C-alpha cells in the first residue's frame, strides 16, 4: 500500500477521533465534512492536486483542533474579532496593528473575552 492509501486510513481514523471528541462538526464546514466523507468512502488514491490539497487542509484543521482543544476554538472565535480590531487600529494610524493578526495568543484572548464576558483579565 502506498502513502496515499495509508492517508485514506489515517483520515478515517482522524474522523473517528474527531467524532468521539465532538470536534468533527465544530471544526469543519459541511462542505469539508462531505468532501472528507466521500473521500474516505470512494477514493482509494486521490490523484487530483486540488483534492489532495483540500484533504491536507482538512487533516491539518482537525489535527489542530484535536491537539489544542479549547484553545483552538477560542482562537477561531477571536480571529474574527481580531480582524475587526486590527482594521480599526490601522485606520487610526497604528502602523504595527497588522502584526496582531499573526498573534494566536491575541486571538485566544479575544475569544476568551467574547465567550466569557464576565471574566476579568489580568
């Protein structure tokens, strides 16, 4: 079995693990879930580069969500907030504001404040 066949088996195992942890439906869109499910079921060896790239993105997203757990979802929520804050700060003349978009800790902090508004940060 070549590496692509092994990838199919690992995607199936990753799907099971994500379902057990309750991440499958939270981390992936319906299109991503459908693509992964169809690939697991019908594609033995993907040859199309776009399909391979899409499956790699799905695997990376699931792996991050499984490994980071709660912090992953805080970062997802906070990233959308960070985009808005960075835009406002840049419009106000803050030249370094665009750098905030690469700070995952900033995303997680914003996500935490959005999810738990009564929490008092340090």
